[in-house]
């Protein structure tokens, strides 16, 4: 068997393992599924990158250690945030990798061109911060975005400053600053057409992610 065919065979085995995991775990918990899926995905990554058994083992370990889980705490938090943001235009979702994502529009979070938090955002952040000081396995990531109006020299720091303002507010509500990372993407990641006023309004936003690590 050639090396190329052997690699393809290994990839096929790993892919089958993913399929078995996803379809044959009806009795496992959501936490077990999260960690297990991470391990198998890591194994596939090892096969693709290294194409040997050592790389497969390393990939599986990284997947298991790095995977997020969707626990009862996460589900309860999602429901609480859906209630707290009802009618605000905020979109609350579970991402494919088991993070809780809040996409908060600019009209309730920040005035145009400014990074100070508007009053309508404070109750949302208050609810988000609730209980996190005791839930040490939770990680928070805040990403600021702008529309395409203006230059990168303006938009890039503005998006970072907005994320920083949200972080500072959460820290003031008892969330450890070491658990919160921030980033600003300027206008580089639009979710709507910047050619329309409605689209630009949707692109001016902050995204807040909450993730829970699996057991190490």
C-alpha cells in the first residue's frame, strides 16, 4: 500500500469514528459528548497534519483538553440571557463548538463613534455577570465590530475600546479580569450589507461569548 493510500485509509477510519460518536451516544451526557467529540476531532486533525500514530494521539489529547461543553449551567445561562434581552434585538445563540454567543446591536450598546456603554446595555451585562464569579470554569470573550463607514485608523481602535468598556463593566460586577479576553475586528467581519443603513446598523455591534471548559 502506498503512503498516500495509507493516509487516505487512516482518514477514513477517523471519519467513521466521528460518525459513530455522533450517532451512537444516546446514553451519554452533554458533557461527555462535548469532551468526546473534541477528542475525536483532535484525532482527525492529527491524521491530517501528521499522518502518523503519534500525531493522532497528540491531536486527540488536544481535542479533549480544548473542547467546550454545553452543560446545564450553560443552558440555564442561555435561557436567562434570552429573557434579559427580549425585545432588544440581541441575538442569543449556541455556537457549533458549544459557546454561548450574544450579538448585541449598537443601538442599545454604544452611540455612533463612542465607546461608553449606554444605559440599555447595563441590565444585559448585569444578568450576564450574575453567578460568573463562582463559576470558575467559565471563560468570556468580547469582540467589538464597526460598520465600514470611516477608516481603519478610526474603526479598529473603536471596536477594541468598545470591547474594553464591556470588559471593565463586567469586572466591576465581580468577574475576574483574567477570565475575560477582548478583541476588535473593526469593519472586517460584517454580518450584513454595509451598503444599506439597516445593514450598517447590524454591523455596529459587540459579540460576547461565554464558554465552559470540559473536565481536564
